[in-house]
């Protein structure tokens, strides 16, 4: 019998109802992790749960809107009471917002993009830092995009949220890397066949791009107890 890389690990994945988050949650379950799958859509989470059971895995479903920060804090307490630790955190949830000139971005669109792509991930770090330190090999992985470092017209809000996330994650990595076993990294998955990509490029043939399942290996590698990479942006 082949040992599963993440056997016995407890992994929280945000944005688990679709796209990269769903693919990572399913792959982690197949690799032996107990997956805490978080998303806003209960029906899609239940479909994921069915898929996880088919590969012999187990999941805890959490329906939560990441724009409600107090709910994130309550989840941290609930996970402590149930598991006592968190081995893996994957921040895969993200929204595009409206592509428009910077001066035309509506305040609500700006606030929503920052709330989900940046502030929610900070709240996750704040709520789960202690739980990840309780693990013998805590791992945190966040999803970024090339546009964070390559200015493109009309992508201002999304790009700024990802650039902020990169700086925040790498700062956290420097804080924990020397004194704990926690390792914190970012993944740039490249162009992937997701709803966000289709929203940004509606006239594109989605079949030209790789499906989310093809980028899950790097998440497994970074989540594994033996990984020593810290504070890096890793391309899938």
C-alpha cells in the first residue's frame, strides 16, 4: 500500500466550491488529509463532499462569507475546539471585481475585492497562526497572480489586492520562518480554466487552458511535512 503524503493532516481550503480551491480540496482528500472545505455555496460544497467520499476521503463543510471577518474568528475557535490544531491552510478564494480604469472603480467593487482577496487572508492568518503553530509542520499557501507584479490597464483593483497579499504573506513568512516549523508560501498557478478567467476573458476558448486539477501537485508539495520552502512565490 502506498503511503498518502498528507495522511492524518487537517487542511482548511477556502474557495473550495469551485476552481483551484475545489481541485486542491479534492486532491488533499485523496492524499489522506481531512479537509475543512470553506465556501459561500452550500450546494457546491455538498457536491464536493460527494466527490471526496468517492476517493475515500473525509471533509468538514463550512458555509461562510469571507467578507464577514467576525465569522472567521468564530471559525478559528471552533476548529481549535474540534481539532486542537491546523496543519495546512490554503487561501484559494478570490474575486475579480470589475475591470475598469482606476478612476472608474466603484467604491463597493474596490471594497469587495480587497475584502476577499486581501483582508480575509489577513484575518485567516490572524485567526489560525496559533493553530498552525500547534502542528508539527504547519503549512500556509496562498494563491497569487502574475498581474500583481506586471501592471496591466483596467486590472487595478485585482492587481493591487494580489500585490498586497504577496507582501503580507512574505512578511508573515519572515516572522515565523526562523523560530517555528511553520512554512508560508504563495502559488502563481498561471492561466487556469476557472470562472474568474472566463469572467475576465469572456470571448476566450476555455479549453485552451489547463484545468485546475493540473496545478494541484505544487500545493501538495508545499503542504507536505517535509517541505522547507518559505516565503517564496512558486509557479505551478
